[in-house]
C-alpha cells in the first residue's frame, strides 16, 4: 500500500480535511487511502487515534462475514486517543479516551436492561445503534467519530497503548462476572489469545485461588507467569472435573468440549470464543451437563459499563497488557502489520498501529 501525505486542513480547527485510513474496499481487499476526515455529529466526539490494534475479528469483517458491515469500510475496534472536537462538556477536547465498541439504541428491551450488546435494533444507525468498527467507521485511521456513549476517560496512569485494550478488558471481565467467580476458586481459562490472557489475569486479580491456562504452541512459554499453571491442550484431559469455573476464549468446538469436561460437578462454564456462525458443538453427552448440574453460559462482549471497571484494575497495575503487544507499526505499514498478525510472525499476540507516529 502507498501512504498519502495529508496537507489540507480544516478552517481554524487544526484538524485536516483529509486523513489516512485503512479501507476495506470489498471482501478480502484493502488499501491505505486518503479519505475525508469524519465530523463529530450529535452525541459524538472526534477522536485523534493514538493507538489501534488488529484483531482476528477484523479478518472476519474483511471476509464479508458481518452482514451489517457495508463496503467500503474503515475498520478498527480496539483503539484509544484524545478528543479533538466535542460538543459534550463531559468529554471536552483534550480528554484521553479508550473505546468500547457497542452502543445500543437505548430504548429496546435489552438496552433498558443494560444489555446494549444485545440491542434489538442492531445495525440501525437511525435508532442510535452503533457498533464501532463494524457498522460505523473505526480506529484504523488518523481520526474516528465515536459516540460519546462508547468513550471511557482513561485513568491518569493509563497510557494510550494500554487504553487501546479498553474493549478487550471489558470482554474478559464480563466473562468472569458471568461465571460468578468467588474468592479461592479453581479457574481454568482455555485459549491463550489476547482476551484469554486478559481473563487469566483478571481471575487472579479478583481472588481466584488457582488459575490454569490451557493452549498450544510457543506462546505458552511467553505468558507462563500470567497463570499459576500452564497446560498444553494435548494434556487437557488431566483437568477434567477439577475446575469451579472454566472460561473459554479459543472459539473452537474442541475447546468448548474441553471446557465442559473440565468443570467439576456443580461447576460453571462460560463460552466466549465462538462469536461467528458455523462452529457446531457435537460429541457432548448431555448427561454431563444435566447430571453434573453445570451452568453453561454464553458471554458476548462487554455490557453494563464493565470496561470502565476493567480500566480501574488496569490503572492499579493488576493487569499487564503492555507485554501482550508484541509488534508496533506506523499506520502506513498496515499491510506489514496485518501479515504479522495473521501469520503470527515471531509469536505475535497483538499488533499495534500508531497513526500519529511521525506527525
């Protein structure tokens, strides 16, 4: 991709009329382009993006697996930056913010319950719904117009790079809360990806007695200190029937089966990995769930402001996300960043883009 210099600026605002953005031009096609800088509409703030990460869900969006996404599309749903334009006094210009990506319509039954991640008006911008980086433009760009409801002011000691984890941390914390973790319990986390590693650390921070991380590959050695025990997925059978709480973020049928098997009788299982259609669970004897009196729960995203609570734990040093960012790139090297993440080059966990680098 060829980067484009931006010179034209808005009148008196200091914000350029044009900006650089990663654009998904169609299924499985992308380019770095010069596009109009978005304007902050009613209930929105214009955020100058300082740190933005690539996620496996971006690959699903690029492949056209999200029907509500319309091409051409600016992706990016894990980012942080500073507000440069806002008509809302709660987030004035200069406010450092992290972004959670779900904004509900606010009036449907699910939104009124605080479950705006399950908004019944999904994809209908005219109702107030927005899914940042999915149904509206995201943060793989110099600037992003973001609904005020999606913004979290970053605590003083949280950097932009750390703030880009706002959404991920909320996803992980919500899964732990869904599982009703109690102090001293035995927890198994299946899936050593970014969100699974956040869940592993959160379980320890919230008082788990012992946390076991299950996964595969060289990555396990790198993250060994984040859990009390690391187990290769090939040996997961030895954990069967041992866990009070199992949290799964691998997204495969095998991982879901292993999660159910790992729970003790009367235990809880939270499945959070298979967010896309097409992963079917077979080969599970239902009596394992019924006679074992298991709670098997699904967990989607981060409702009820949970990301804000996660940021507080981050600010207290109870979670390490810095070491999970294995690669950094300027925005103009998006193609290199994308290949690094998708091919897991050099053990990539999270790959971060810095749109303002060198500007």
